[in-house]
């Protein structure tokens, strides 16, 4: 398949290192990854030839631990929970503390940090609820599908009709979280603190930047690998 015909998600699924290329050029490889590279370049006013050259030159040797597309679904879900869900749960209280303090101390002079604080707490609450639904509803059912495949059991019936239903809800929530962080990135000038910023101010922006990067990879693993494979597996078993 030619470069221009492959989607952004295709590239990131095949080699996670290409995510850094798309991120650098402001191209969404998570929720917006289902369009071709050519379309993504046009949408973001990026020279497609620059992207093509960088994609051709990216290190083709993938670390075994990063070759997520070859992992079994049950192992992938364990990884998502242990790595990404744990990261989110551990990071939210720290960022909340930073955001509250910076908004309180610097909000009069840098009014954008008040909005950043509001947006962060909105997305934090959404993510807590979101991960609960994944861990208690979606992931357990996908595990049943995996087990059914191993035991050659057929006609696995979902209590919610089909696995597509919770997946659609999860992806809608992914898009909402992604949109909020786009807004935060704009308000913070891509997490660039003022020159005279105190250490807490700098720590807040650095942690938000790190959190968004983790969120992008987190969403990619679910939207572009876990969900399509779960849908295909359910269809096969039915």
C-alpha cells in the first residue's frame, strides 16, 4: 500500500515510533487517525512530502515491547490497565494539586490558568468514570471473547447487545478527552510556561504535556488495536 493510501492509524499500529512524527506536526493519530496521511496533511497544512520522507526514514526496527499489534487481546488489556490506567490514577491527584495552586496564585495575572484548571478537572472526572466502565464492563466481556476463542465456544451473547455498543461509547469519550486536551494545549501555548514562571507553574505545564502524550498512546491502543480486534473476534464467534 502506498504511503498516501495508508491511514495515520495504520502507520502508528505498525510502528509506534511513527506517532512521534505525527505528534511533531500536530496530526492527531488517536481519535482522528482513521484518515489517510494525505488527508491529514491537508487538514493540518503540513507538506505531505515532508511527512512521507520522515515516515520512510523512521527506524523500521520496532522494540518487541512496542509491537502491540501482535499481542493477544487479554495481554493487551492487562498492559493498558497496569500501565496507562495506573498512570492516569497516579497522575490526576498531583496535577490537580498543581492546577489548583497555580490558578489560585497566578490566576489574576495569567487568566488562562483558571480555565486550564476547570478543563483539567472536567477531563479528570470523565477519565475516572471512563476507566471504571472499561475495567468493569468492556474489558471483562472482551476477556470472555478471548476465552471463548481458546475453548472454541460459540454464540457468546453480550448483555449490551454487541461489543460495538460500549466501544462506541468509549470512543466518543476518548474524543471528548482529546478535545479538552487540545483546548488545554492551545491555552498553554503547547505547555510553554511564562519565562518568569515559578517551579509549580513549570511543573504543571510539564506534567500536563506528559499526561497528554500518555493519553494519546492510551487511546491509540484502544481505538486502533483493541476495539477493531474485539469487534472482529465477536463477529467470528457469532
